[in-house]
């Protein structure tokens, strides 16, 4: 009953104010009514009430400040700016309004305006930590991340326990850490025929505004021999929602293709979908070209993707497909993965074709892989563990299969270069 009466009073007050051309009454009580309306999903009525009060009390800055904030919450950033400007011109000593006005500029995608406002605010509140935090936010939005980091470091000298600044500093350092060195070690254990096979990877990754570049050295220990392959992967950004993959690799070992190269285009689609189409070309005793494409879907903290490989050949065309699922935790570097695949593709085959490409690409295979990837608290270090099992047809004994049990461990470390 009490709640019903409150609603009736609020609605009556609103109607009364709406019928008046000038405010009459107690501004404090009317302000309480407006606040109740605003927090009761009746924002427009609250704003009408606040504007009416201001017709008689234009310098009641608490009311004007609340009005400005409601505009900002609604995305009416220009209206909010007008009200904040009025307040700060008359009373520049209102810290909360400086902070709210700067946040409004940041929300409106006006970081340069926000940065200029922090300069003026510092005249009234020198070295204020919250204004410094907002300055760093504006600098970061302006792609001035190095300057933002310096601002945060100055802030933390005077206020070392500023939690938001500590978290922001860690995220900027992570963003500025455009270099990654990584190592990976894997082993395949066969149920018969072959001895265990070992695979090692050393990589260096450089992130740029045009995309990332991955240089890799692959080393394999198989058939009592050791071989190496040098590869470069690139992921150039073409335009918003469109990027590419390009690859080239060379080796003088029979354990790898002598030459490999490929490319793929990735396009973002509506409803959080992504699609790609490309090719891979491998040269063993002759050239083999594999056509590949994928469809991915982001939903909440999950990602689903299906990739298919098609390898033309005689007498048959080989087809394979893999369904991947990832469940993300804190961010894109922390996730659990499952991959289920069927069919053969020379893109992921372990052995030398030795001139038998047309026979080998028609092999039957099934696989299951599980992976877990996680990082340190500051994202500087990343680790991964992957385990899998494959049921692979034997190339020299069609119709017979062996099992392959795989395990791999990886470690990446990110760092930034000092200027």
C-alpha cells in the first residue's frame, strides 16, 4: 500500500509541475521527487521536473548537475555538455562536475575535448588523481598510449593504491607489449609402426597497426632425422571487418614441404558471424594445393568455428573438416578448447608424401583435441597445454589404422620495446 501511495504522489507531482509555466513550491522536495522518477524508469518526467525547478532556481547546481547526468546516461551528450558548461562557468570549484563533464566528453567520442577539459580542471585541482585518471583515458582514446602510461605512473606516485589506475596501467602495458616470443614442444606417440615423434616451435610475433607478423622456426625429430622449416605468417588489416592471412615457408629437409605458401581472406558478418576463404600450396615431390574455408560464430563467451579442407586429386578429391569450440574466461587469451575432426588434409599431415600425393590425400582419419590456455595476471606470460588422440589410416596399408596420442606444451612472453 505504501509503495502505491509513493507512485501516486510521484505521478501527481509530475502532472502538477507539467501544468505550471513557472515553478512554485519547495525545490528540495521537488528535487527528491525528480530523483525518484529518474530511478523509477521515468527519466523524461524527471527531466521535465528538473527543468521546471531551474526556471526559478537557475543556480541550484545540484539540480542542474543531476539533470546533466541524466542527459549523459541517455546519450544526449550535447545537452549534458550545455548544462555542465553552465555549472562550471559559474562554480569551477565543483570537482564532481568536472569529472562528470569529462566522462561525458569521453562517452561522446570526443577525447580531444576531454583532454582539454582536464587541463582546465587541473588549474582548480592540481594533480588530482581522478582527473589524472580521466586524462590518461583521453590520451589512450587518442592513441597516445605511451603518454597515458606516463600520466598513470605520475598518478601512482602520489596515490599508489588507486585501484582503477593500477588496472588501467596493466591494460596499457599489455597493449603496448607488441612483441611476443614463444616456444612450443609437442610429442606424438603411435600405437604401432612408428617411434615417438617430436616437434618444436620458436616464434617471434610483432603487432603493428597494420596487423601482426609471425616469424617461426619449426624443428621436427622424426625417423631418426632432424629437420627445420622457416615460416612467416602475416595478418594484414585491409579495412574494418576485413583482414587477410598470408604465409610462406621454406625447408631443405624431407620432413617438411620444400616450399609452402598460402593466403586467406576473413570477413566479419552480421549476427557475430565470420567467414573466410583461402588456399594452401605445398611442394613435396610436386605441388599440392588445398582449398580451405571457415565459418565462425561468437556467442557470449563462446566461439564456434568449422573449417573445411578440399584437396583435388586423382582418382578422388579429398575432403576434411574440423569443428572447434572455445569457452573464454577473462579474455581472448584465456580459454578452454575442443576440436573434433574427420578426414585427411596434407595441411596438417605429419609425413613426407614421397611422390604418393594422390594416394595419401584419400586416407581416412578421425581426431579429438582438448586444450587449455591461460595467462598471468598482467597478461605478460601465457601458457597452453593440449592433448589429443587421432585414429589414422596407415598410408602403406590401406584399411589398417593406428592410434596417435599427442601432447603439447607452450609458453609465450610479451614485452614492450622502450623508446
